[in-house]
């Protein structure tokens, strides 16, 4: 008679998520020591350039992390302890109260992986362990070993591509390059504000773009000239990526004359019809696509997010503070038309699609196959949400 025993693997051991011997071999023998090449992130370039050190664990871990904020709000934590006036220790205690309820959410695993791998803390975070973990990690953060650049070195980061607006002067990228930083930091061109014509701040942004480029932008062709100007500048600073955060790709038929009329109408403060806005955005995206192909860049599209759903909290905290969700936008037809329009003229740049709505995973996965043409390995790629 044989007996079997159920063995429980230690939480987050060296084989976490590796469920077969083959997976263990592939990870430990081949993947584990490879460097991180991060071509999309929102790390602040100024903090990397300054090699910033953080005063507390809350400052490095909770400030700005709207994924954690959403979880805390779900648990009924008042905003005072999230983005408000509470002390860093008080905010951390509220996060520690929340963590045990995030089991089965990646936040639970991320939290404990980071504590273990970078601070050597193997305890589970909960209200009982919160103060001791806070003190241990905050003390570690005061040492040079935990400066911003050294944290990146701990993670074996070789390259970070930040997310930068066309009007950015990229001073911090220049600073790190001139300093000979061993971690390469390059910009990524994010022209959303020049595309989203219905945004209230659009006319002011066009004025700002004009000031930076020295072009008085009053016509559509002048807008394209200004964007080309900034793409050239970004290219000189080592940029090889563009990046777009859109609900969906736009691919309406247009003429430059139509788009010029729409653009001028918006600059003087007139309200646009939805069809007019889509026509304008289609035109800008198409011309940007041509420019990217000319430079040999990669274009990235983050599609499917319904952003800033709480107007009350948008007014209180601003955008990107934890009030975005999955959107149910139609993706396939316009995306196919957009890619085909560029491909037909031989001007389709290497492309990465990011999809937020699981409903559209198959759409994106099959769409890239339509435009992989043998000119480059993995010319079209489908990346994580």
C-alpha cells in the first residue's frame, strides 16, 4: 500500500510560479540573470537623474501608486490616508490593513516579492507586522544602497524608456547621458495631448507646442510641422519609441482641407461634433505613423481604457489617480484600417499593441498576423495589458 502526502511549497520560494521541471530549467538556467530592458514605464526621469533617496517606505511604495490606492478605497479607507494629509506611517498602516484582503490579486504577490527581494523581509505584511516592516525598510532606504539608481541596479535594469510629452526638453535624459550613467535612460514620444482635440486644454497645449518649436500654429500643416520638429529633437536624444494612450485607434477618411477647418474651429473655442473630432484624430495618427516609419521608430498603442470616470475625483486629484477602468470600445475595424492605410504605402512602423479589455485579446492577437510581412522578426507584437 502506498501513501501520498500533500506538500505545501513555501510562499514565494525560488520556484514561485514555476510549475514544472522544464519551467524551472528555463528560468534558472536561462532567464533569471538576463537584464531588464523596459521600453514602457512611467518612472520620473528627474528622480533617476538626481539619484533620489526616499525618506520612507510610503514615499517610494505608495505615493503615486494608484493600483494600491484603488485597493485601499475598496476597503473603505478614507482619502486622508491615501493621498491626503495623514502621516507616512499612518498611510502605511492603512495599506498593511488592506494587503491581507488582496490575496488572488497581483498586488498581494508584488507586495511580498518586493519586500523579499529588495529588503530581505520574508514576513507577511498585515497590521501586526506593519510597524516593524515600515521601520526596517525605511532605515534601509536611508543608505546609499537604496538610492534610486542603486535600486535599479538591484533589479538588473539595463534600459528604461520613460514616457515624455513632445514639449519636454528632456534635460534629465541629457544629464544621465553626460554623466555616463551605466543604466541607459531614453525618452519615448507620447503625443496624446496633440491628438485628443476634444480635451478642454487642447488649445492651450497647441500654444505651448508652438512656443517650444518656435512655430505659430494656426493651421493643420503647421501642427504637423511642429510635431515633426519635436520628433526630430527626440530622435537626436536617442528616442526610438512613440507611445499612445487612446480609447481606440481612429481611421476615418479625411482630406487635409477638412482637417484644417476642424483644427481652426477648435482653436477659436468652437465645440466639435463627434465625427469631426474622429476625423481630426485619424489624420494626426496617420501623419504621425508616417513620421515614425521615416525615423525607423517603434509605435506603441495602449487601447481600451475608459479613463477618469469619477469627475468629482478628477477635479479633486487630477488624472491618473485610480479611476480608470476597462472600456468596451469597438477596436477591430478602425485598427485594421489604420494599419492597412500605413502598410499600403510601405510606411507601417514596427508596432506594439497593448489591450486592456480581455474581450479583445483574440482581435489583437490575430490583427498583428495580418501585418507581419517578413521585413523584420516580430515587426507586429501583442504585449501585456
